[in-house]
C-alpha cells in the first residue's frame, strides 16, 4: 500500500537533515583517509610495500576511516532512492538492497585490502617473498628499456650507489616482481578485490537508477541528475573519488542549504516532472490569461454610411425616397 503525501513529507522532514549531516561526515572521512594514505606511495610495488611497512599504522587508520566513510554514504543513497520511489510506482523497490550493499562492499574491501597490504609488506621486508622473474629475463627487459628510453634517461632512472644502471634495473624488476607476488598471495587480497569490484558495480547501478528517477520525479534537476548518472559510470571505471562531488551536492540538498533552494517536488510530496523543451516553448507562447481580451487590439468595424458620407448611428443604412 502506497504512502500518503502526509506520511511522505513527515518521514522526509524527520530524516532529511540527519541524512545530510551523515553525508558530510562520510565525505569528510573519505577525504581524510586519502590524505593519510598519501604518504604510502612508490614507483613500484617494492617501494610501495617498503613504505607500507614503515607506516603500517597509517595504512590501518586510513582503511578504518575509509570504511566508516562508505558506511555513512548508505544514508543519502537510501534517502534519495526512497524519496523517488515514494513519488512513482515505476521503480523496482527490490533494488534498494543493492543501494545499501554497494557502500558496504567498499567498506569491507577497504579493511581487507589494508590487512592484505600489511601482510604482504611484512613478508616482503622479511625476505620471504619469491620472484617468478629470473635475473636473465629481467636483464632482457632492461636491455629493451635502454633501447626505448635512451642511455641518458635510462641512466637517470636507475641511479644507484655501487651498481651500474643495468644492474640496478635488474634488481628493481626482480624486487617489484617479489612484491607483486607477495600482494597477490596475501590472505585477503582476492576477497578484497572481489568486494571492490562488487562495490563499484553496485554504486554505478545505484547512482544511475536513483538519479534517473530522481530526475524524472523532479527531485533532482536535469543537470545534477545527469551528472549523478555520469559519475556512477565513472565509479565503475575506478574513478570512485569523483562521486564525492555528487554526494556534497546531495548533502546540501538534504539539509536545505542548496543555493536556489530545493526543487518543488520535495515540498509537494509528489512527483513534479520537469517540462520537456517542447512544453517550455508552448508555455512561453501561451497567453498569460486567455480569458482576458485586449480591447485596444480589437478593431471596431466601420459604421455603415447613409449615402451622404455620414452615418445614422443605428448601424442600418437609410434609403432615399423617390418623389
């Protein structure tokens, strides 16, 4: 049984501001997580794992903040989905589970990925990681790199004390292969990758579907509805961070601080679809008040003449009498 307009407005009025506040908290945690993990970088997997081992606490803290941030993003996604489904019967309400699950998959992936990284870093720095790339194979690859880049660029890239550029290149390639294998063999690596893929796919569907019906019901403008769908596709292409742009907008919308105010469908408690371009043109051409006639624009018919160039004022033409 569908909810009444009053019930819709009461629920949205009660939870709109809390959902908006949680949205900003989630965005803030995700940004903080990115700043913390920024120090754990490297030009290859070997350097990455060395930095991860040195900053293992940062890896864990960043993952925890990222996980909580994604959990918080469940609120705005669910709120938008529910608001749109309350205004139309065309939405498939079964997809609400995917809307909730997508951020949770990201959260679980973040935690397990941090665990896998720390495990691989410990194994690599302890010298327990094994390489499947032989020194001979690495040497062949280094000769190819030298030919492609030239002696100057190759030498600048592989500057190491006590080693020639070629020797350093071989050592680096073998080390990177060891680090890559350590990451691949980590206990939770496969599960983390799978959950991350599921999260990206789920978030893409959730954003595209919710924004599409949010736009159709008038809850989102055409611009932000289209942008939200585009960012959903971007999330599928490993550009999840760009979706934060939409979540910031959605947070402002939910707390009622959006410049220009909310679209009318929010206050109405029902769908108010945006007019099509053709409807806009028709509305502009339509008279403001069709019941009002501009008397100044209506020409009065000329009064009939009486034959002498004058009118008798009665609207009838006089005939001359014959004597």
